[in-house]
């Protein structure tokens, strides 16, 4: 049973007590020995290393009714691999469904986030995709879109929550598409625990402005705090727009000044790329490693090399783009939102031995397959 399913199980009475005692993701578990936690994390990694199967996120819909409609894609920053990958996949899926798309790049500017959303509303977009924009910054624009009957779908930030307005995002958002960020954080921390034989001394590298970051960090802490010989040495916080200028120096300074550190846990792949350069500059190659989440090509190429970047749990950006279009069409058709938890897969150096890491499409196909495309087309009445 997937960890996510265990976390979301609904139980009561004695069954609840039993579940809370047995599922480590729920927290509050009894203290474990170092060998026990290493063994548990090794199995946890194995359970999340297989290719996931496609599951329809909701009931069928008739895409033919929406031919010619326009989806506006609002990217927080096209320089971020995951953000650009999702936007590209939205465009591909929309074209297959007979929809048009426009793209706006906010370039990490709060003013541009608001501007892009407002331009989409003024232009009469039929649906808007929030591809990473900070929801608190664009809350007024999301409401304005809803008031005009334009559904907003949030991509990549927040896993959808059933029965909650906005599915756990801004209450005026129609629906979400994202992986389980808590699980992603757990897998990064599990890598550090297993690969240090339960002696992980980590620095968590956060960007708190990113909507999913608190959940990812919480997942990391969930694992590390139950490892008796592991420690969180420091938690850093770097604004998104400073990743390329600050993270390399931060990583170099950190590993030089804190020689006990053996793992850096950046929340996202692209952060890990800059951090890896810092480890190399500090002469700590082989002593300090990185585990992160996203699975962008440049990061996976470093994981394949294996000297610094040890693990980069992958999310399927192609799937996310297709699921976003599915959600947007449901919004345009006046249906209830679907519940798409995007698949993720633990990926270490050995998993990439014979895999092409040159592009997102190549990685998506190798790690996740493309059965979901056929699945979505059938779900939309196009096959």
C-alpha cells in the first residue's frame, strides 16, 4: 500500500489507534534503533521505486464540447526546469484536445504574477493554469477570474485535498494537480538515512515562498526526527530569484564551516544543481551528497554521474501537464474537480544507468512510460 494511501485512510476507534501505532508517516511512532530505521527506510525506498500505473483521476468528460477554447498558462519562472516542463506538457495535451494555449512568464516577479493573471482575465481566457505562481500574491486575481466564470487550476504546488474549497489551495481555485509533497520530502530524507547507514547530518535548503515547501520540509523532518543518530544541522532559506546567484556560495560555505554535514537536502532539483557546484568548490566531493525532488534533466544527469548528487526523486511533469488540462476541461464544463495525485518515483544513480537524461520527455518515457496519454484521451472521448 502506498504511503500516501496510508496517510489518508479514514479510520475510527480502536482501528485508528492501531493505524497510528503502525504507520510512520502519521508521526508519534515509538523511538527506533538506528538499524531499524535504516531497514525501514530501505524498504520505503523500494516501495516507491517502481513505475506507477495510470489511474483515471475522475469520471469521463466530452472534450469535443470545448474545441477552440483557450487555456492561459501562467509560469512563475520559465528558467525553472519543472515549471517549463509542465507548461510544455500543457500545450501538448491541450493541442490533442483541440484547445488553444497562451503562455506568460512572470520571471519570479510578484508584480508580473498579478499582471499576467489580469491580462489573461482581460483577454477572455476560458481557463487559467497557475504554473507555480505564489497563490497569496495572486489571490485577488484568482477571485476575479472565478467571478468571471474562469476556472483556475493550480499545477505543481499543492496536492489536491478532497472536499475542501480550492482542493487545499486558495478557496477560489477550481482544482489542483500536484504530487504528494510530504512523500517527496520523506524520500529525500530516507535517501540520506540509508546512504549514511543512519548517520545523516543534514542541511535542509528551503525556499519558503514556494507553496509546497512547508510540506516537503515537514516530510524531511518526519523521517529525520525518528532517526536516533541523525541530525538536522541547519535549515537555510533562499528566495527563488536568488537560486542561481546564492546557492553555490551558500553550499560551499556551509560544508566548509560545518564539517559534520554529509547531506544537503534542497527541496527542488534545480537548487541541487547549484548546491552541487558549491560542494565541488569546497572540496567536499565524496564526503557530502545531495538528495532532492523534481527530476529535471540537468539534475538527473548529475545523479547519473553519481559523485555528489545521489538521489533526485522524480515527478512526471508530462503527466502533470496532461492532468492539468483534464482539470481545466472539467472546470470549463461545470463538472466537479478530479483528484489527480501526480505520480513520483525514487531515482538514484543506479536507476539511471541506461537512461537518457538529455530531456524531460526522454526521462518521462523511461521512468514513467506514456500509457497515461492514451488513458487521458480515452477519458476525454477522443479515442
